[in-house]
C-alpha cells in the first residue's frame, strides 16, 4: 500500500488523482489532503477518503468543514505555514504536488527534505528553483516523477535507456485555442475564448498558459531540469490532436514516443504507481478515429512566450523565477480583463529585462526575486 499526500486536492489535477486512487483501494491510500478555497469539495473529499489530516488555507466556511469532519477522525489544520505538515506528514510515502504556481514551491521543497517521493504536477517548482530542487532531491534520495503529460511521456520513453544516448527530446504542444488565429485577431481575443482549450480541461492558469504557449515555455525549463538535458537538445513541435504526448530521439536515430488519449489520469496514475503499471478502466484508444496525426512548427511571432523561456534558460540564475512571477501576475490580470491577451508575453519580457538578476540564487534570493518581479509586473499593468 502506498500512502499519498495531495497538495491541492480540490484542483483539476487533485480531483483527477483522487479518481485514480478510487480505482485502486488495495494499492493507493490517501492520508493527507490540502485545499484552498473550495471548502465544499474538500468536505466531500474528506467524507469519501477519510484522510488522517486535512489542511485548508482560507478561513471562510471553516465551521462547515469542522462540523463535517467531526465524526471522521480527520485532523484539521489551517494557516499558510501549516501547509508544510501535509507535505511532510510522517505516514505518507509520496506527495502529489498539485498546487498551482509559486505557492507550490516551499511545500514541495519541504516534502523533499522529509524524504518523500514527489509526483510533480506543479511545474513552477522546477521553473523557479530547478537547480536547487534537483540537488535537494539527489541529496535526500528522493524520486521526482513527472505528472505533466509531456514529461511523463519522456520519462516513460527513457525507462531502460541511457541519457548519454539522447540526441534530442521533442515536446509536443497542442497549440491551444489560437493555433490558427492570426496576429491581428489575437490582439482582441476574450477571456472566454482563451479558456476554451480544444483538448484538455485544466485549471484556469495553465489553460491561459496553453493559449499563450507560455505553458510550453515553462515545460521546456521543466524538462531541462528533470532530464538534465541542454536546451539545444529540446525542441517543441505543435501537434493539434494531443495524442503523441512527447518523443525522444536517440543517437542511433531511433525515436520513441508515448501515445494515448488526452487524459491526465494516465500520467497521474503512472506517477502514483511507478515503477509499476496497473490495469484501469479508462477509454480505449482508437487508431481509426485518429487516422491522421499532424505536426507543425510553432509560430514565434504569435507565440513569443516560447522564445522568452529559452532566453530565460540561457540567462540562468533567477531569470526563470522572474518570468514565472511576471507570468502569474499577467495571467491573473488578463483573467480579470485588466490587460489584453498579447500583453501577457510583453509584460513577462519587460519584467525579465528590468528585475534584478542574481547568478546563483538561494531559496531566500528566489523568494525576493518573486516579490520584486510581481511588483514590476503589477506596475507595468497599471
Ligand atoms: P487548479 O487551479 O485546478 O488547482 C489548483 C489547486 O491548488 C487547488 O486545489 C487550489 O485549492 C490549490 N491552491 C491554489 N492556490 C493555492 C495557495 N496559494 N495555497 C494553497 N493551495 C492553493 O490547477 P491545476 O490545473 O490542477 O494545476 C495544478 C498544477 O499542475 C499547476 O502547476 C499546473 O501547471 C500543473 N499541471 C496541470 C495539468 C492539468 O491538466 N490541469 C496538466 C499538467 C500540469
Ligand atoms: Mg503539459
């Protein structure tokens, strides 16, 4: 039995993870959950999964949660600092890091320090602090198993292979809702249009990131750290069907790909059961339904975020942290209709140019960089 803690159990990844866990009562058990604002869903989850401990960061409707869990024996903790107790809960073997954004960083680091294996959905952790996090994981002998579908695909392709024999890795991107929208129209797209992803149903932040292709930029940085592969060996190809989840080409020109329907439960399950596979009841893939698969070059003019991410790797230090913070602020402002869609990458780039660079940042330096970059991005938005 593997005991799991979930950081962000009420989100898109969190709820799909619980759907996976529900299928394997003899293999996977939830011991700790954390939610943020969706108390009603958290109450349902506590009732069904009876975790030993649950954390909620906001105080609204706390009484409801307290009353609901009175009889379940679940311990309730609150407050921002207390979230660490879910990440380091002594009885858990693995932590699913599924909070969105920078907020996931510190709990993930604490989980690693406590020796927990990590199923990593929160890509921002590696974007912001990839060097530090990967070093810590090595030091504490912790496995970081990717949940992100592209990275799960590469990780699966690499089983039994030698990283020295990799010629390049190819991340696929759906291209999002604006893959074929021309530049002029892109200036005027609405929040509703941007949230309408063709293949995946995800949280709002990553859905907007997919529309700007910043998501793919963040994933390039994530892959760079996870697989310790130089950026010139990482390529992005647009694949509108989202069936080929990513590919690895080896030096003998053999290419391995991992395929399947766009269903996040598959990579979530792989991460939770790794190194085993387990039989499930998900929908079967039909080759005739997907008789043709397409691949195209990403258009950097319409999707500059991809270039910004490669530039952030090139500059190194705290630059990826800067672009992450600016992007979180810009995406939020777009969701609140304070800025237009194409201003998102502009704000990210301008913040990258004006925030204070730091060559070899510590965690404290990164926390400072995050605060400074958010301020700069907010000023730009004003
Ligand atoms: P979401 O918005 O649906 O869920 C986020 C979760 O984090 C919720 O449980 C929320 O309560 C919690 N949360 C948010 N802010 C918090 C804070 N400040 N403190 C504590 N908890 C907080 O997001 P999601 O789509 O599930 O994405 C989660 C992570 O997984 C992101 O990093 C995303 O990039 C990554 N990811 C998601 C998908 C997907 O299909 N949704 C795919 C690949 C990677
Ligand atoms: Mg992805």
